[in-house]
């Protein structure tokens, strides 16, 4: 059957349409992310209404005949920064009651057309491994490029003595380095250096994913901070400094989501390659975690994401007690190849 597909601009759409998309979002959330609390409408709305100034996100919806419900949604998101102008991400979600009736495939047609119009030659998408999402991506000929794990640490099970030992050992192993901490926006004096330090995340494993190094700037850092703050997020940053050069050489971050006081997200942890093998990663993670245990007794879980191939990071995380919650497969497909696959499916 042919589904009626309509473009929707979520920055200007009326609230009742967004509420219908939110209801679809909740169905998919409960199917794929049931370990996480639902995000309230007001928070989700902020995210979907407001795109960073360097991204453009296009959406297409399928509504029920009476226009009372959203049945499916496709999203295409493109960055407009210094690099990766050949790439775009897409996502398709279809309500269970109308699956396997071609809506997913048909929603890919405007996705491909918009990507082609912007010269995006390579598309990325992902789904929890071995789910309808990965079956769908396999069916259109997309290829798995990297597999990530989402993992969770139960704070009550953390071996405090082990973390204290990591901190103690740093005094000797990481002599000549010191720690700096700030909560929320980076102080102006560290802005440029911290922006450069974040780009060291480009050294994390990519496996087969074809992607250029991403570029960060002080302006985008400030815009991100303002957006996080508008969502009510708070965050802690802990940085390692090389005292002799005053260079920032490693950092780790915790983000506290506004809608759930029992969880914290372990965001990036990175140490500059020339300063590795001195226990700085362990030191950073131990100090942040000990502070969490002392100052945030309500936090019961720490959640994080890593590539399965990231042995150095997993060595630290597994020792801390992180356990795999799920596996997530990231795919890529050249736009041309996806266009050809859709054409072939239409003809078959
Ligand atoms: C993935 C999803 C969007 C597919 O939507 P859909 O409308 O059911 O997809 P289609 O009917 O167009 O399916 C196209 C083809 O994908 C494959 N496919 C889709 N779902 C499948 C499943 N559960 N098992 C095996 N193959 C599947 C089939 O080859 C199918 O063709 P066929 O039905 O003729 O055999 C839907 O299952 C969903 O919303 N999942 C959760 C969200 C998600 O993971 N999205 C990530 C993908 S970007």
C-alpha cells in the first residue's frame, strides 16, 4: 500500500502535532529503551523544537486517516561544520500495529531525495542489535560499521577501596599532573584548550566507520552549554593538567539528566595519546566517581556507551563494575546504493 507522507517542521508545528509525535516516541522508547525513564513531554519538546545552529534536521510523518495519531516518522539530520559534509544521519520509526507494510521503506524515499539534494553521499543509521531496526537496515543493504555497548554501573556495588587505590597510585604514576574541576560551563580561561582537548575523542576507535575527524569550536561549545542549561541539565567536568606545560591532557564528564535524579550519564573520558599509560584515565574516573558517592547519594546508576573494540576504556569500566545492558549496531550506506535498493524494492 502507498502511505501518505508529509513533511513536518517541528520547530514551527503546533503543539497537538508534537504531542502525537511524542506518543509515537514513547511507544518506541518503551520498546527499545525500557531501562531508561521516559522523558517528560516538555523536555522532549525542547530537544525536537531546537536544532543546534550548525545542524539541519528534516522530518516526514505518516498520520492516521483521522489525523489523531502519528503512525510513523523519518528524520534526516545534517551537520554544517568544517568536516563531514558528505555525511547525514537518518532514523525511521514505525508503530508496531502498521509494521511490515512498507511504511519504513517508503519513508526512506524523501530521506534519500533530501540527502541527494544536499550532496550527502553517505548515510548513517543505527539500532539495537538483532531487532527489527537492524533487520530493516540489513534489508536495504546498509552495512554494520561499529558495534557499541550501553552499560550500567550500580553505585552501591562500587568497590570504594579500589577507587581510592587508583587515586593513591596516581600520586606516583602521574607525578607532574594535577586535576582541575568545574561544574557547568567551562571557565573562559580554559575554553580554547578544553575545546581542543575534546577533539582528542577523535582518537577513539571507529572500526570500519568512514568518517572524518569532527571539529569543535569555542562558539559551538558555548551554544551547547546554553542548550543543555535550557534543558535543565547539570554537569561536572574533571580535567588533568600537565603542570610543566600547563596543557590540558585528559578529561571526564558526568551529566545529570533533569528528569531522573537516580541516574548520571558518564559522557566522554579521554587522555591525550602522548600522556597515556600513566593511570590518568583511572585517576579521573575514580575521583569523579568518589565525588558522586559523597555528594549525590540519590544517584543509583551510572550509564555509559563504548565501542566493543575500545579495550583500554573497557578495561577501566569493567573493573569499576559497568555491565552490558545492550548492544547497538551503527550502519552506513552510500546514498546512491540506498536509492538503488529502494528502486529495486519498488520494482519487485
Ligand atoms: C525498523 C522499522 C522502522 C521498520 O518499519 P516497517 O514499516 O516495518 O518496515 P517495512 O515494512 O518497510 O520493511 C522493509 C523490509 O525490512 C525488513 N524488515 C523490517 N522489519 C523486519 C523484521 N522485524 N524482521 C525481519 N525483517 C524485517 C524486511 O525485509 C522488510 O521487507 P518485507 O516486509 O517485504 O520482508 C520498524 O521496525 C521500527 O520502527 N523499529 C524501531 C525503530 C528502529 O529501530 N529504527 C531503526 C531503523 S533506522
